[in-house]
C-alpha cells in the first residue's frame, strides 16, 4: 500500500502502459481517475473514475481536473501517458502531422500540469511522471514528429522539475524502449515497413534481438518503475529521465 489514499490522474490510461500503471497504482491503494480520449474497454483496468479527455484541448483538461478534484478532493500524482503516435519523414509530413504530435505529446502534458498545479502545491511530495521514450534521445528512421516531440517532453520534464522544485513537487520521466502493447506493435510495423504485419512473432524476434536481455518489455514492468517514482521511496529524485529498455540503448552515447 505504498500509494494508499494518493489521488492520481493518469492520462492515456485507457490502454497500454497507462492502463498498466493505473492497475498497479490501484493495487497499492491509490485512487485513480483515468483521463483518455477513448473509454477503456471491459477487459482493461477502468480506474475508480473516468473522464473523456483530449489533452491537447486546454479547456477540456481544466474540466477534467475540476471533475477529478471534486470527486477525489485533490491531486497528489499526475501521470502523463497520453500520446500521439505520428510518424514520417520530412518529405512527406505536413503541418497537421507535426502539430498533432506536439499538441498531444508536449503541450498536452503541459496543459495537465498547469491545470493541476495549484492542487499539487497543497500536498507533501507530490509527483508528476511523464511517459517519454528512448525515442527522446535516439534517432529512428521516418519518425520525425514522434521522436522530436518525445525529445521535447524529456526537456519539458527537466524544466518543470526546476520550476516546481520550490513547491516540493517532483517531476520525472520514464523512457521505455520496446514494450509489448498494441500501439507499440502498430507503430513498429509502420516504421519498419519491410516487416510483414501479420508476422507478429517475427516482429517480436527482431525487436528482442536489439536488447541485451533478448526480449521486449511488458507494460507491467514500466508500471513498477512508475510506482517507485510516485512513491515516497523516490522522495529525492526529480528531473530524471529513467530508461527502461532491456539495455537496447546501452551503446548509444
């Protein structure tokens, strides 16, 4: 019960990593509101509460935070896991693709932090966790909007940690590598067009071969890391970008 009574908002919590984090936090006693553009399906963790949210819409985000605080009485933890998986090379991208990635992956996280800031200030050891990516600091083919926006999210994390430090609010980001989710598989196939989308096992074998541990990660493993960063056990950690990638980027400078 490391998060007993902790009032938590998780954006993008309707699926994938965000959903696993919600389930893990709940098992540790947190009260969880899932904020997602889509309602979680029945086979996923659905949270204590749900609010349909487009994080790129500042007004909608404020409404969500107002709803969350009315129900829960405040906010202790934010997890920004909502993401736009937008890919392509510079020769094929238009303004729409760029703005979609930036609006969700960067401005969206900032919108949630802005809306919840006054509530976070009221608590001891409040925590913000942004879900970035190893794409924040490595180059990948035909991935300009995604990688650029995730790089900006890692920098946003450091800047927020500096600005929020005086209030005792910790801000960190998690940088996952290959984690077995539906969106990861979809974007991997799109990025690596040479692969047969129907050959999931072949895709997993190739992805696994790029890690030191020779496997891809599971969403629950990212959730375990998020739990640590949200808990009092990480009370002196802020401004950090924590990599969880099975060693895939050990050789990158």
